C-alpha cells in the first residue's frame, strides 16, 4: 500500500469519502493480495484462495524504484534508497541525498512531495557543505487532487503524522479550494495545476506554497 492510498484508510478520510464508492456502485475489496488470475473464469484469486470476479481487469504492478538504483547497489529490495525521512540524506552513504521517487521515505510518490522535498533539501545541503548538522525539516507533506467525475474533484493535504482533514487551502478560511470536499473549483484547480507544473515548477520558479504542512484553516 502506498502512503497516498494509505491516506484513504484514515478515519476522517474514510468517513467522508467512503460514501463516494457506494454512490457510484463501486465495490471495494481491501487487503486482497492477488496470487494468480484465472482468465477463463475471469476471477482474481488471492493467496488465501479467495476469489473476486471481474469483467475488465486493469492491474498495476508493485511500485518499485528505478533499475539504475538496483544496478548501483545502493537500493533496497524494491530499488529504493534507504533515506532519513526528515533530512533526506541516505542512511548508508554520507555524501548522498535522495529525493522523489528514489527514496524509501513513507511519503507519497507524488509531484507535490518532490517539490516540497526540494524546498527542504536546498538549505540542508548548504548546511552539509558548511559542516553543520542537518535539520529534520521534511515532514512528509503531500497534497493531491482526486478527480471524482462530472467536472468535480477532491483535494487532500496531509503529512507523515497528520491524516487528511477538512478545511480550506491554500489560504486559511479563504481557500479557494476545499479540503476533503467535492467541488467544481477543485476540478478547475487540478487543470490549473497542470499549467503550473509545466510553466512554473519545471522551470524552477518559486511557488508560494509552504513546504511544511500547515494546520491553519483545517479542523479536526
């Protein structure tokens, strides 16, 4: 289970978003580990010999790191580099920092996480060059739009220690995006972020969103 999918199992998130599956007549089977597929009977079979029928099967292989990490010998069994989750320095190598999809940190493999990592990495790398102690400043912050169909979407914002909570983002009490709530403006935000990704983030321009998760504008 990835940290992003794990976010959906948190009590508040599950309470608010759980009804979306029922409304769309989608059945969720959790903790089902596929051992094999019987294509003739059109069923998935688990290691416990449980069966789930299917009409159209779309599978996603286990998430793994890059093959180049495997060849380098610095990764784990899943080709991720063991990394201090707060400083982003490799655990077994003093002169390597690890960002984004290459790390084994329990944060989502999402573009927003890589962006927040960079904001934390730069000042820490400068401290490393000067021989100073590294600051444990990365908190696993992640936010993600979730398309729900019919021109609407959800937005979640969470980190290592705090589950997705309802509220307004990025401006407390103002938004304009609603957290853990379905809205058209969240869908428009997803489309806007696509433009921001290509024209702001990839060009190295500053995005005025704090790297650390803020509790301002959220409520439990």
